[in-house]
C-alpha cells in the first residue's frame, strides 16, 4: 500500500492509493513533498495500462506557505521559495532534454505535460516567462514558445499546458509524446511577466491556450496572498474548451479578490455569462478602470490580441499598462 499527501481546505490528509499502484517520479510523497504553490498533486502510475494518472485538487495557499523559505532564493527575484534549502536555478540558451513523466488530459484537445527536474532544481523564471520547445519534424528543426503553467519556483518538475491544433506543428508533436520520452527545450526566456508590487489591480484577457501565462501569474499572486485584485476574462468556443475550469470555479469561491468571467461563442442552453466574442463594452464592464495601479495582461490568437489591444487603448489603458506575455 502506498501513501501520498493531498491537501484540502487547509488540512494535509494522507490518501491511500489503490493496491498495485506505485507513485511516479514526480509524486509528492509523505517522506518528501514538492509543492506547486497553487496545488499539491499526486502522480500515480497504472502498471497494467502503462499510463500516468494525475490526481489533483486546488488548495488554499495557507496549507503549504509554512514550507516556503526566503533564504534559499537570490535577493530581488522571489520574495519566497517553494522548497526548503538551497535550490539550483535552471536556464539554458541551447536546447537540453527534459524527461516527460506524466500527462494530464485537461480538455478534449488540451493536455498538461509534466517534465522532470532534479529534486533540488527549479526553472529560473518569473511568472509569465516562457520556454522554447524544439523538435525535428519532417527533417526540419522547429521551435515554438510555451509558457509553463506550473508555479515559478516549484522544484522537481514543471508543467506545460498545450492545445493541439491541426495546423500546429509543435503542438501535434507534443501531443504524440508519451511518458518516458524526452523533449528538447531552451530557456526560460523573459516575456511579459509579473513582478510583485507592479500593480494593485490586474486584468487578464485570454483566448484559448493564451490562458497558460495567466494561470502561472494568478497562482503566484493568490499563493502569496498579495494585496492585488484579479479580474479574468476568458474566451473560448464552447464550455468543453475551458481549460482549468475546475480551478477557476474553486478560486472564485475561495478568494474574494479573484473574479472570473467566461465568454463562449457557442454557449449551452442556460449559460449565464458572456456570449459571442469579447468586445470593448465587455472589457469596460469586467476589467478594472485605467489607472496608475492597474495593468492588463493580454494573450490569445494574434487577430484577437491585436483587436483587443486596440480596444484596451480606446478605453484608456496606456501602452505600458498592457502586457503581452
């Protein structure tokens, strides 16, 4: 019988895994736990099927804040760390291989890929920074940028959440990978990232997988209990396309400073939130007003991002206040 830690509503509980299961490499075990700053996750391995199963539940930041150690992080980069003791910070200009340890199916066409790091290592990045994924496809080396969806500072692993597009060369390449494969990546590279203290009100406008840099930033701010009001406007085609839907619902219930508004092109019967596409009027209604303490993060397909950037400027948000991860 194997035990792993799950955390629910401020309490650490010990959960028994099914007989015959063993925890995969990234498991948060009773003996040694690595914490993602928005969740504690347990990876279990189904020996009969040869598949990894992702057991996860979003939790209150207070559950594991006691495990943070300020001393282990260089001054000026993070105010708190995700581990105890010294940590190795990883950044590479050239592609290096990372082992894929588990895969979680988020939606019908979106997966979260968990990649291994040494137990005492973390990616050298701020919330919103990105990696390049490299692959040889049809005899040609290609690369695409992806922002980790896991919390900056988490040790022993990092996550990439990727939607499969029929025209997406690298997204299809990633969706064909299996646990045990390695994937070449370089970085992290600086993107339009969050830095603590840059604003008191933060708007997030995302379309599809443009949500991945947003969730990294949102998890960071909520985990650290920063005095920041968060407003998320998230556009998708259908309800089944909403990535991290359970987490958004959970955070809306648990955090008074987190506000989430979904917009669907094809809403189901009885849908009570936005329909169609994001408009200037909707942005005025759902986002904080322009001001010196307000920033807006915007990420999505280029046509959407270009149109909404113009709309945000028309509302009065300055170019410096609009951040494109």
